[in-house]
C-alpha cells in the first residue's frame, strides 16, 4: 500500500518525475493482477497520467486532458486528447488495438487518428440557446 501511495503522490505532485517508472515497475511486480482473471477491472474510462510508452501523445501535460477508454474484452481502446479547460471539445481520438504481452502487461498498436470537434454549448436537443 505504501508503494501505491508513493505513486499517487508522485503523479499528483511531480507528474514528470523519473521515479514514477521505478514505482510503477515495482507495483507491476508486486501486484497479484492477472489479465486472464482480472481484465474486466480494466474496462472503462481512465485519466492517463503516466505511460511507459515513448509516444509523445501519451506524455503527461497539465494543459491536455488525456482520457483512455479501454475495452480489454475485445482488445480495443481509444485515447481522447483535448485541451484542458475549454467549453468545447476540440481534440484527437487515437484508436488503439491492445495486444497481450503477458499476464501483467498489455501493449498497444496505433490503429487510426480521428479528429473530434464537438461544441458543448449546444443543448441536448441539438441547437444553441439564444442569449437575451
């Protein structure tokens, strides 16, 4: 539990710290996660704060929201990158194909880039409200 707290503190206080890789690797070794029995726990939407990847779009930035949507049952995923703090979503979706590395690790292959533009100022009926 102490190592998990160390990781969370590092991610929040110094997200680009070199120590994060060592802590994450130690957690990977120590944790009893097994893909074959626990993959349902990975399904959902996650905020990506750190990645072992060298890919520039997976590096943490305080100016970018990086959401990772995982569907491990079908080995699919989507990274949604958008500028943080704006009223409209203007971003990029990166479709990924997950690949099994071992019981504790999944890899990914870039599948397709998709540009997403959605104006959130429109209401749910699909038209903008007039300001008076």
